[in-house]
């Protein structure tokens, strides 16, 4: 297919967006769309939205004849703003983007310029069979969509709609499709995966469903979890983390802050002690477990002492991989109406928190020197260990093809990445 006739997707944001971009690309190609760019937006921060608008303007300059379609959370929440951009041909909502008929009407020229419905009316999750994401070595296994919580800083529930879960048998069928396609590692994903099953008959939890999944699929070699709400890790999930070796020893927690008053103002469901207790208990049950965390710097009303408690949380909870955001006021959220900190102070605190995280990560990586670590080799001669540390070959070292699970002897640290050699 000539380049000018291709369907191109440009994705901002989360793993779920990455999976959905692949689904949209396939729907668009099946419908016969040509010369179309899908800009898949994120609404987590104002910066993500700014980058999306900048990308749209650049695309129109570079591809004046292409059709530009905008979708995703930012488009769902701000359809009018994108429709007002002269560069945009169509705006499509988060529910509509996954329906094959949306793409057929677009291909046939029958679509409205704005196809965005009321996402809060969505109460079921249909399976979307897909055998992988083009260019990815690990596969995303969606089990859930939407969120019922109302954290004061977060606009995503209004972009994704209510929490809704995929039935266990549909999760199993999708996992089987991915394994049959040759993937050796599946990443369980959604908007709030720890809420899985609360809307289903019998209310099966995430841990119970995954126990059934690994028991039913003995050829499933590697399983990862995406971001978890620490307040929703139940007994079944704790047992799975402790006892199932195929569940890899890396968990990413939606921590957000280390000060109790800030957590209360965020309307989080945990306090600092809960998070610390959870990480310590899980690590006792599985000593090789490594934690990542989302953390927000500069939340409204945060003073220096409150921020220091978030800095201190990194060591106290034993966090290794930090994903740091300077607070970004989102329209129509409660936190946006609170007393705001200066933007430069938010950025300065985020920079300090990131620097602290880099030091902690460097210490962790240097502890890997001389160790044997199993890694999934990915495209571009890189890979990730079971604990999610990036690894690439040492100078002159042989490296196996993408999709291989190999044992690596760690020989060095270069920035945020390990180097190593394959075990003979």
C-alpha cells in the first residue's frame, strides 16, 4: 500500500490507548478507509492535550490531503474544541471509535463531523478480538474499561465512563488468541483493573479471574499487571502475587502522594500507612518483587512538609520505578477549584522527585551487576527483565531475536539501562 494511502495512528497516553489504536487501525482498513491519520488523544494532563493539538497542526502541514480524525479521552471531553480546529476532519468518541460501523460510515462518506455520544451511558464491555499490536513484543490483554471512582484531580472517569468488565470466558478467549499468535507475555490492562468484576454476576475479582486464567492456560509463560489501586488488592490477588511464578515480580501502584492530608484531598481510598504496609507484606511473600508508582507533585495546598513526606515515601515503601507528574488542573474536577500552587513550584517539585527517583533506580540497577536475570527480548535489540529493568547487549555481545525469553548476565549500567551478555 502506498504511504499516502495508509492508515496511520498516533497514540498519546496509556497502554489501553495503544491497544485501542490497533483495533481502530484494523477497523479502518477493513472498512476501506485510505489516507487517514488517527490521532488518539489523552486527557490526563494539559501537556498531553497541548502535544495532541500541536501534532494535529503539524500533520495538516505535512499531509494536506490526508483525512485527520481525532479520538480518545481528550476528544471525548472536548469534542467542540477539536471540531473548531480547521485541521480536523472528524471527531470520534471513546465508545464510537471501537464500533466497526463507525468506520464504515466514515469510509462511505456518511459520518457526521462529530460522532461523540454520552460515555456515561455505556454499561457493558464487548470483546474486541485482536491477535496483538503491530510492532509490539508483548501483548495487551484488556479485562476492564472505565472507572467509578472520583479522585479530585482526575478527569478520566468522564472520558471513559463507568467501570465495566469483560466476562471471564471472554478474557480467556482473548488470552488464547494472543498465545496462539505467538506472544509469550501478556499484560493485563484496563482503566482500573483492580475493580474488575464488580459489575459481573457473582462479582468475580481480578485475583480470582486471573487464578482461573493461569490454571486454564498452562502454556501461558509470562503475565504482567498494569497499574493497580493499592486499596483494591484483595486476598485472591495477594495469593496470586505470592504463589504464581508466571506472574512477573513487578507491580505498578497508583500511589499519587505520601501525605495523608493530600491523599484525603485527592479523595484517594488509601492512606500512607496502607501503602507502606501493602508493599512490605507483598515483598515478604515474594522477596524479588519490585514496585513502581505514579506520584503527583505540587497538588493544590501541598506545602513543603507534605511534599517531603512524598519524597520519604519512596524509601519507606521501597519504590523503584517512579512515574512523576507535576499536578495539572483538569477542567470540571474538584481539585481545579482548590487553591493552586504556582506552576513553576509544581515543576520544581516534580523535578526534585524525579531526581530522587533516578538515584533510587540507579542504586537498584547497580545491585543487578553480576546477577543472572531472565529477560524478554524486544525489537531494537533491547529487552526488559522480569522486574521490568531495561536491558540491552554489552558491546560485541550476541543478542537473540525479538520474542525470545533469555537468561542474561548483567555486566554494566548505562544510564537507566542494564547491559549484559546471554548465558551460554
